[in-house]
C-alpha cells in the first residue's frame, strides 16, 4: 500500500477518481470530491480523506458499486450513515434528515468551558 508517503493522499485520490470516472461518474466542477452518475438511477459519491459516502435511488446499484469498491480497495462497509463531518443523519421510512445539533452542542460545550 502507499501509506506513509507524502504522495499517498494524492495517489489514493487519483486512483479513486480514475475508477469513478471509468464507471461513468461525472466529477463536479465546484467540488472535486463529489461524483455523480445519472442513468436508470441516481448515484452520488462524496469523498472525504478515506471516507466515501454513497447515496442513490436503487439498492441494486449500491450493491454493484460497493462490490466494485471492495474488489479494487478492500473496503469496510460501515452501514447506514449516522454521522459525517459533524452532521447527524437520521433515517425514517419516508425521509432522511440532516442536523447540525451534535456539532452545535460540541461548540456550546467548548465555548462554555473556554469562558
């Protein structure tokens, strides 16, 4: 593997983005960590360091993409997204909601302890 090298993060991202593009994903111009694919379903991949958030409309497409990731990178599936970058993600049968409540509580605790 390429861990420990100064170039490791760049090489990892190059390898990852090359795979995404070869699978028909388009890289967003405004945010290069976002990749989308629109075919019979919608898929979006958001990359942050070594975490990948996958969202989409068809479970079969999820399984296919996760299988490809596992073949290429030996991924660890952490299951349904609950927290990401300070955001809390809640799921119900009819919707998904995203909240900054956890982040704001952490900031409040820091601010109170600092004063």
